[in-house]
């Protein structure tokens, strides 16, 4: 695979809504790929096709997309390595296992290499994301970060049972104005086709918690989709299910449209 031009791709728009895409990238530098074991080289924990699913849903939306894979370094983890879910199974800044708890490295990175990856990949992604949030806030006096994610619906290592279809995270209402949380949750709950939870297993990752500063007019909310809602199956080859996706896209379009409306017309101060 040829290297992308940069560790982050930015598409700028004039909407107050910024879409974060930290886990759709599949680029792994050759030197790093050579140290992964066969399981790791499968890249199973990608947020497959999430960029395609959201493409074109909100006119003027800015997108900030990491091009590198989360096994290189996870753009949605605290750069210090501190866990967001103490005492629970999770994966770290540079994951040592996949989501099933199975090792992914023949030669795991040491602390010095992790720091090199943080500087080369994690830091540029977040510099770009911060710059775009600051830019749209300067345009509108407000910015809303909508962090786009997906995951398999059944992962016993991470959670019991089957994950709801639509998983909204606001870290218990601390990362955005209550009107934003209420609007997104209400739109999701209105969809009989999909099950919904607010601040369940996924309460918002480091990105949501780091940037969500309602008192400073920067709001953040995470959407973790069960991959069963838009893929043909939750296993390789991870094919996009056009029919399922076209049923889900109008729901996501309404959510993003409502967020833009609230930012421009709502009283979120």
C-alpha cells in the first residue's frame, strides 16, 4: 500500500459541524506492518466504511479523517496512555491486542517507538482537528464535533451481550449542551428499526471528552454504530451493505441536520 500524503485528510466546509473520523484509516507503514502478526495484519478493528456511510449527509460539513490505522496508534486514546475505562477491558494508545483480547504483534513497540508514533500520527491528527474546530467556531461563535465510530455488535472481551445499534456518548452530559444530547437521543429513539442507548458501554472516547467544552461553545458528541446496521457481516471481507446503509443514512442525515440547526438557531449558551 502506498503511503498517503499526510496522516490526516481534511475537507473544509462552512457548517458549524465537524465530523471526526479517527478509525477509518488502513495505512500501516511497511516497517510497522512487518512487526504485526497475521492477526494484526488483518486490521479487523477498523471502523469499516464509516467515511462512505457519512459522505454527503450534511452540506458544508468539515471532515477530519486519520489515514493511519489504529494499530499504528489510536487517535481516540489519551496520548498519555491513561485508560478511559479503568478496570474494564479495552485497548490502549498503541493496542497490544485486538478487540477479542488476542495479541496482534510479533514485536510489540517499546515506549520510545510509541512516542515516535504519537508525534508522527496522533499529534498531527489532533492538531488538524483542533484547527478546524477553532476555525468553524470563529465563523459561527460555536462548533459541534460529531465523532464517527463503529464496532462489531458482539465482542465478549469488551462487553456482554449484543450492543445496541446506535450508541450515543456525551460522558454523562458533560461534553455538550443538554439540548444537543436530547435532540440526538430523541431522533434515535424515534426510529423503531434501531435500538439506542445514551452513555452506555461507550460514553465518548478521549476525543469527545477532550474537545467537548460547552462553556467555551465547543460541543462534542460521539456516535458508535453497531456494524450490523450497515455491513453485510461483521467479519472479513467487511463488505458495505448498500441496502442497509441507505436505510441508516437518512437517520444520520437528520441527526447532523439537527445539530447544524441547533448551532445556528438554538440557544446553546
